[in-house]
C-alpha cells in the first residue's frame, strides 16, 4: 500500500492536467476540464457511476477521430450528455 492520497486535491487538478497533456503531447489549451467533469457528473447521475470514465474516454476517442479540436470534443460531449439525460436502462432491457 502507498501513502499517496487516493483523491487528487482540487487545487492540483490543473497541474495534473498539464502533466498529462505534456506526457501525451496534447495542447493544454484544447482541454476543457469543466466540460469533461460535467460530462462525468451527468453520466454518473443519469446512467451509472462506472459509465462516467468510460463515457469520457469515448468522447475523447470520438473527438480524436473527428479531428481532435475543442469543437470536436464539445460535439462528442453534447451527444453523450444528451443520451445520458434521456437514458432509462429499464426501457432498453426489453
């Protein structure tokens, strides 16, 4: 076991984001953290908590395939958020 904290303090989020962007050669300015966190919240509440990180990954994958711009990310997030807002798993089981 490690002594590292289990959760990232809010004040460290920008530092973490910058480090990941640098490691992955992503333009930091192209990453809208609030947009992605809001997506995760909406999916976690509207679908299921485990669907939140998966949905964020899928939004990034779709955005990258579309060209990778901030607008591409916004479009992918909007699509997923709309789906999450209307998601009723019980209706889909039949």
